[in-house]
């Protein structure tokens, strides 16, 4: 079970501190408190809190000064400021100083908890962004993006080409192919890597709320809007906004999104003032957007605004050579430091699955196999292959074996064709091919040298 989130409450009013601590604990959080900025800073040095709620006006150092000191100690910790002396000036000062959010006393219980939930989400997002930046810096140029086939190499080449510009990108592919991984990679190998990467699932949020999430709202714009809130376009300023499942966005919101993409200005719900933003939009969908255009469910002008740089990710069943490196990656990810391996027979099972759920389904199967296996090596019986006739596709029986019978191939010729097919699946990676074939890598190299000599002799004999 995950540890509860921790919050530090800072206020010179003991009754206010006690009330807030009680409210937070009732909400399932852990809370500590401090009566001054100096006491709070001492606690922040000792404990990495998930968020801080602080009064602005306090004797001695105030909340704005504390925010500055926090930025030196725990720059990633979001701070929410509150005051009984609410004014536009203090709100603007707080936000400019780096406050995550701001509200006035008296406040409602839900207002505090909702603000904290958003702060926790932001912190988790920034933590993930830093992890991905380290992955890009320390491992490969493409972080968690795994693949060796020609299709993936083409995607890598496209990322290299366009990562540095601000043109909008439309990523298409079936569910589970890794569209968000491609979007994150585009961001973190580009010039915006130090700025926010903010993902939004357009399906998960009702359209009425999605407008407020994207564009923000002013106080009193609708029932429950107790305070003004910046939208995700403003939060992503200088960085990237990833709009996942853009094909599910309603027509009303499509027109408002188009306006932002055209003008670069965002108008909060209920507001009269537009805010200029510098945001690269990467959108993704598992739908056929051209079909959606024909049937009038998606705006043509928005499609062309988004589809400046199209990237298509083929399904895993069409790039089986990516299965071994992906399986090994997921094995390392979920083995928690323990040394596990996948037997050649188990890898053959993985290579022959249909993978309707693509890489996400493969990851799920590896994670379950690790939980079920009683050995350090994953075997075929450990793999939770679905109990249906079409779960395993017999490509060899449908291609190589039929071809062998039709053309009267010798056993050696059939073996050579199978080796060539596996090498094609692995994008020419002999290490992976040898692992799948269950032979020594040197044997595979020697086989290639022998076939090359044989081809030369055959050519000379017929010249």
C-alpha cells in the first residue's frame, strides 16, 4: 500500500493550523505544522513534504519570503498560499514568486483538498519528467522508446529531424502502441526538455470540465469556481501539451482549440482577457481521423493544424522484431532488481502471439509471468496466454512450411529461410536473432560467412 501524502501547514494562528491539520487527516493525508517561516524551513530541510500550505501574512518573514527559501531547498515541492487579505496584487505576487495555487480565507474544505490533489498530480508529473530527462541523458537518445525494426528506426529518424522545432505533431496508432512514449521522447530530446510536458486524456475528462482544464477559468465563472485557475495551456507555457485521444474531443471544444492554435492566445472560461502562450501541441488518436472528417465528426481545419508532422506507429504484430527488446525491457522494469530471463521457448510464444493490445498487453503479460513464475527463468507455462484458438498465430505453418512443400525445399534451405526471417524480424540484430533461435551468436555469424562463400562459389560457377 502506498504511503499517504504528506503536507506541511504553516500559519502563525494556532487555531487555523489545528483546523487545517484535522481537515487534512480526515482526507487521508498526513500533516505537520509550523508557526513561523523559520520553523517551517527547518522542517522542510528534514522532510520532503508532498506539498505545503502557508499563510501569506505572518509576523517576521511572510509566505512569499518562505516560498523563495523553499525554492532553494525543495524546488520541486508545490506551495499553496492563503490569506485573509485577498487582493489581485497579492495573488499576482504569489503566482509570480512561484506559488502553485492561491486562495483566500475563509475557504471550503473541498477547495483545499482539490487544490492539493492538483498539486500532487503536478509533483508526480515533474518527478516523472525529471526521470525521463535522466533516462535520455544517461542511456540512449530515445529514453524509454524501444525498437529495432525498420518501422521504429523511421520513427527515430523523424524524432531526430523534428524534435527541435515547434510544429504540431499528430501521432496515430492502435491503443497500446506507445503513442505517449513517442510524445514524451519528442519533448525530452528537443529544445523544450527543461520546460513542462503535460499530458491530457481527452476521453477521461467530461467536455464541460475539459474546457476549464485546458483554458482555465476566472473566479465565479460557474458554480464551484471559488477561485481563478490557470489552464493547462498556461501551465505548459514554453513546453509541450500532449492531447491524447484527440479524436474523442467534442465539436464545440474543437473550435476553441483551433482558435488557440491559430492565434496562440488562451481565453479562460468566464474571462475577458486573453493570455499569450508558447506551447507545442502533440496530439494522438487511435481513430481514423480522415474517416472522422468524412463523417463530419472532426473539423478539417483542426486536422490540418494538428497534422503538420504525422507519425504513425504500426501495431506490434506488424513489427515482431521489436518483441524481444520490449520483453527484455519490461522484464528489467518489473523484476525490481532481481535477475530474471526469458527462455527461448517462452520468447517464441511471445513472438507468435497476436498482440491485439500491443506493447501494453506485452508489458502486462511479462508482469504477470514474473508474479506467476517459480523460477528465475520465464518459461512458456508461466505466460498467461489467453485461452482461445486465435491467441497463437502459426506464421511458419502459413508461410515457410507451405513454401517448403510447394517448392520441395531441402531441410537446409528451409532452415536458411527461417534464419533470414528471424533476422528480418530483429532488424538485422544478430544478438537478438541468436537468442530467439536458441543458438550461439558465433554459430550465426559463421553461418552467415558460410552462406556468403557459398553464394560466391555459385556465382562463379555460373559466370
